[in-house]
C-alpha cells in the first residue's frame, strides 16, 4: 500500500510541475503580446501627433503662398535653401538633429507660378507619411 501512495504522490507532483511550466509559458507569451501592444499604441500616438504637425505645415504653406522664410520662422525649422527640416524626439517634442527620432521635411519648389511642397515624415529610414500640396501664385501674390 505504501508503494501505491508514493506512486500517486509522484504523479500529483509531476502534474503540478507540468501545470507550472505551462502557466509560465502562457505568462511569457502574454507579457510579450502586452509589450508589443503598448509599443504599437505609443507609435500610433506619435504618428497621430506628428501627422497633425505635417498637416499644419501644409496649411501654413498654402496660407503663406509657399514663403519659405515665413514657414521657417513660424515652425522654428532649420532651413537649407528651399527645404525646411524639423526634428522630434519619441515624445514628439522638438529637438536637435543629434537626438531626433522623427524627421519632418518640407521641400518647396517655387520656380513656377504653381508652388509645390512635398512634406515627408520619417522615422530613421522609414517613411511614415507623405503629403503633397500646391499653391498658385500670380505676380508675386498668393491666390
């Protein structure tokens, strides 16, 4: 009878160990899923915020008739010819190029009566958003 009791307790012990292993595996998978969901949520919030910033840049482009100087002053952008560049950290706060996570670039072509702007939001080498806008300018005045 002692052998039966010992055999039953071994089986119970093995069952408990197996249950704990299965629980640990499930917990690990759940933590990875939750971590991925949180990262996706943070990225989505940043993309939304910076998408609004890109849209604001496009609207200001239309309002100023594509005036590069006015846009650079309004947004505090770095200017290189007719290209404006803004840098943001992971919290969507303006930063220097060295600590930037996101880059918002506005390339303006003012060589014709229809001025165009290509606005691009990037994270590293990945393009997140592209906007194109145009403004007809006649005799130095925006229409």
